[in-house]
C-alpha cells in the first residue's frame, strides 16, 4: 500500500492498489500468477518518467503492460505495472508510408484506421483485436501474413523510450541518444560473433535481437523488439506501413494427415504465397466432431491478376496429394475462412480442465520449412511414446509450429516429463539451425533456455546490454536475462 500511496502523489494517471485490481493484473494469457504491488495507468510521457525515477530510487521493479495477451508471463511482476491501454493509446500520425503511435494503441483499432486509407501494418497476431502495438514490439509479434511481409521488428523504424533512471531516450537509424552510442561501442567488437550466432530462420523472438541491431547499418531502435520491456519503457513508436494489395485469393487444402500437409509446404512455397497456415484435426475435431485430417490455408496477394495463375499452378502441382476444400477471392469470404484459423489458440485454451492444461513451453519453435516434416514426425513420436494428448497448428510457411501437450500441472511427474521433452525438442531445433521461439517470446517460461539457444558468448552480451540499460535490474526483472 505504501508504494501505491507514493505513486498517488507522483502520477497524474490512475493508481490502483486495492486487492481486486492487483488480482486482475496478476494474470495474463500464460499459466503464471504474480500479484503486483501497484498498478498505474500513466497519463503521458512525463508520468512514465516520474514513475521510473521513483522505482529507480526505491529499487522497485517496473513492468509495462499492454493487453496482457502475452503467453509466457511477460507482463507479470510483483512490482509496479504500467498499463498503457487507458490513456497512452493514441494514433499520433498516419503518413503515406508510416504511422506514429503511442504504445497502448490496440492493433485492431489501428488496422481500421489504416484500412480507410488502403494501408496496412502486416503483422497480424490472432490476438489483434485486443493486443497493443507496445506488446507487439516488445514480443516481436508475428501472425498469418508475416510469411509474405515480415514480422514486427521488420516494420519498426523508431522508438521513444524512458530508461530505468527516468531519463527519456530516442532511437532510429539516423538519430539516437547517448545510451545508444554506448550500445554501438559495446556491440561493435562482437559483430562477427553476432552475425554467426543467430538462427537463419524467418522469425525469431528469443533473447535480444542484436543481429537486427548490428545489421548492415546500426539500427539501435531494434533493440526494443523482442526485449519484453526489460531495457526501457516505450512511449511512442514509428512503424512502416504498406499499401493493401489490389488482388488477393486463397484456398483451403485438405490432407489425410499432418505429415502429408507439412511435407507439401516446400512445394507450395515455390509459388510465393503471402500466408501458408496449418490446422490439424487435433484442434479441429475438438469443437466440430468428426473432422479428420489436416488443413492448409494458402493465400496469394499482389497488384496483378497473375496471382490467380500462381494459385492455379500451385493447385495443379499438388494434384493427387490433397483436395481443394474452399476457394475465395472476395474479402468477406476470405475473412470468414481466416477467422476459423485465427480462433485456434482461443479454442485450445478452453481445453483447460482443473490442473490439466495445454502447456505452452515447446509451443513456438521454428525450423527451416524443408525440415518441418522431420520435426513434426519427431514431435508426434515423442507424444506417442509418452502417451500424451496434444494439439498442433501453426505458421508452416515459416516453419513455425505451435504445439501443446495436455499435461496435469498438479503432477510433479508430468511436469518433469514436459521439462525433459522441452530439453530434447529445443536441442533438436537449435541443432537444426532453428529457434525455440519464433513470435511469442521467452517470458518466464523460456528465459532459462536462452543460453542453450545462443551459447555463453552471446548470452553474456545480453547481460552486458541489460546492465547498460538497467544496471539495477528493475525493468521487468527475470525476463530475457536471469536476475543476478
Ligand atoms: C488467443 C491468442 C492468440 C495469439 N496469437 C498470436 C499470433 O498469432 N502471433 C503472435 O505473434 N502472438 C500471438 N499471441 C501472443 C500475444 O497476443 C502477442 O505477443 C501480443 O503482441 C502481446 O501484446 P499485449 O498488448 O497483450 O502485450 P502484453 O502481454 O501486455 O505485454 C507483452 C510484453 O510487452 C511489454 N510491453 C508492453 N508495452 C510496453 C511498453 N510500452 N514498453 C516496453 N514494453 C512493453 C510487456 O512488459 C511484456 O513484456 C496470441 C495470444 C493469445 C492470447
């Protein structure tokens, strides 16, 4: 209560210290539960600076929060929670090729505004109707259409932030503050290690994305992507936007089983779809009894009707392997089809019964799409050998598999089994040049596996970066870098 009382004197925005509010903010979309000391809805950048100064002086942890849809406990803390959805949720400006937004803007709200201007910001998590741009940057979120266009990190052009000591900062390729100059000095001697130490897959939310920071040009703002609020609190961001393609068309393909579907992915990729998604009957048959087999959703988009020819050629090459269940090229029908795919995780979360849950530890691995069939076969064998019920779906065009075994979290034996399986699965994924998380991030669940992913040299760079931005480990501690 003392912290809430102090904050009441400091912040213009609401301060919530009652037990009901603290309970509401003690959960997100993960399995964790941590009650915060207090919650503040900052009114503006100045509020954020003042609150950070307070937490720096008192050494109280501080954690930013968007919509709380993170799947690994990223937005949970026993310190101060800053909720950006209430006041810092403004679209500041929409230009021809970029937007400037406050972090609490809901992606779905931005989508609607952009659509009026025939523009879009491609990363489209299934949670778009609730999740915020701040959360998307901090988790480096992705989605169905990132195959064709890239992930949040690829669209991030500039960030304004407040650092752990309450000082405001700014970062873009052309203009950055003194702390970012220090970041350049810190990382420059290690460019070769960084260049060779990252996976070469199309999406990655594990650790800090130093590979993107030290690309051909110094890109300091990219350090915030996938950083889970551990380096600074973002107060505004500039993101690149694109024109909505003139033509779009899609088909839904039915395969006999998951391995047949996943094996077809490399063939389909030759035709350059913008989306290639998979939904297995382990998800489908739970709410529509009787559905069997595995579906692939394939979308083509572009500014000429040639995309129709690409879809036709793709269908012909696959003839005999699968059946075309649906075809659509009008917006309404396509939106309806995509809703079925995007509802997958929501449906899966409803499978929780008591302590038996679809556990999200190995739920976001990425391997090269050509290796996905082997990876899927190995997962299926592991589930079979250990008699585990499971669900599987994912962004197969990116080699990104979402899978969750159903586990009794009340049973020490089952929890140990999942940890043992995670060690094996992550080992295989890393060994094949992939990542343990493509888009959902590390949070509390995977922070312990980051060193396994990158090795000692790069993880010690992560610790050095963390110390540069947050020497007292008060910014969302326990995420990205273990508490020291
Ligand atoms: C049903 C469902 C479906 C999903 N589908 C997808 C999907 O298809 N693709 C995908 O990539 N993800 C998906 N997710 C995961 C999740 O929705 C995304 O990671 C989302 O971008 C998180 O946004 P949020 O606003 O809820 O962030 P939160 O969960 O509130 O926070 C996430 C992280 O962002 C940090 N953060 C928030 N604001 C700031 C700020 N201003 N400054 C610094 N750090 C900040 C927080 O501290 C935290 O570490 C899904 C989740 C659910 C529940």
